[in-house]
């Protein structure tokens, strides 16, 4: 049976024809005058101005906290950059991509991308970015997107239940699988909710390491119209710097199996890594988990 939010999304959009993304792009810092329209797929730097905005934690308290940061906007996305995390951002409005000659993971109904520039970590496997898709359009075009949205809805459906790694959404356009997931937590943003966790993706059993580790958030707006993915590199002192078998394992780290041993206990290794990261103070990570949570919680997605 389809999940509740997926049902609502499909029912709502079945009454209308699918609308493609507008070909104009607006990137602005609030408050400011609206800039001139830009053509689709244009990438521009985002000017920044200090501001203070409320942030919605999970669960939502009666009084919302606030933090000093920089608010930037592109397309439907507005977000506040916490101090010390990044010096700016650039936005792109990507067009619809489909067809017989297009790889499944490159399919998109058209989406917004915000890339963080001057991010605290550089040269990692993943680009620090936030992506916003029309949920209905992406779910219809790509089964992996539909499955992740379905999993999100299942998580929303039982807000008090623990979340197992097998229940988590995956990045639809990654041609690899999640190796493990730690520090799992539900997280709300200004007009939506989702789940965040630390993970790595690989096409084979690979040691956990700081080159590939990242903070992943996936969520939906409260009206189900937008599907959000945040990919933000993160490191921690207890992991080796790379997946190279000769990389130095820090004190307190989990020894990894011999990748050439066909009988190696990789499930046991990933379970131990997950437990270690769960037990590590959030402030020990770089950036801190709190910094990345604040970034996600500040998001607002509007048409």
C-alpha cells in the first residue's frame, strides 16, 4: 500500500497537469531587491549579508531559538548559513533531463541546487550542496526517488518509533549503496520535516573514512510539494583519512577487515563503526553536527 504522503501527493497532482520549472532563476540575499531574471542552468555567486533568523528544532518548542548567520535564496529555497561553516553559496536552476540515452541517476524533472562555497572541508568525495526537487515529478520519473519519498512518509507516520538503517531514504542519483548509517535523528525545518544521519556510499565493502563520510538529510515540505536532499561532508578524529587499506587508523578507531578476505565480517565492522560514531560527541565532528543541523533547520521552501 502506498504511504500516506505519497498518496496525498499523487491525489493532489492528478487533478492538474504537471508544470515544468520556470526558465528564470532568482538568487538573492534577504532582504534585498529582486534581481533580474536569469536563464535556466545559470550559475551565479550569492552575495551575503549578516542576518538573524529563527530556527525550528525537533521537536518544535513553544519559542523558536535563533542564531546569527547569513540568509541566501535560490529558486524556492532559502537557507541561513551558520557562522564558520562556509563563506557563501552559488545557486543553479537545472532543467528537466530524460530520455532513452540518459542514465537513470541523471534523470530529473528539473531541480534547484545550492552549492556551499568556502565550506569548512574541501577536497572530499562529495560536494556540499542542498537540492530541491518537485516531489511528484521526481517520484513519477524515477523509482528510486519514489522509494525514498515512501520511506520518508513511513518515518513520519510513526514519529516516536526508532529508525533502523534499512528504513532510511537513499540518495536516488548515487550509483552506489549506503554502507552504514549513524547518528540518525528526525529533524524539522521551517516548513517541513525529514531525517538526518551520517553515512558513506560505496559499490563494494569499503572502510569507513573521512574522505567519504557525509551528513545526509532528506525531507519533504509539509504540503508534500518539495523533496529536499542535503549532502554535507563531515569528519571525525576516530576514522582513517581515506579508504586506502594502508591509511593510519587513529587511536580508538575500529580495525577494518582485510578487503581481500572473502570471509571478512563486514556487517560486524559496520555495526561497530555505527556504534562508535553514535557514541562520539556531536561537537567532536567537523563541522559539528549542531552546525549542520542549524543549516537544515533554517531552510524554508516556497513556490
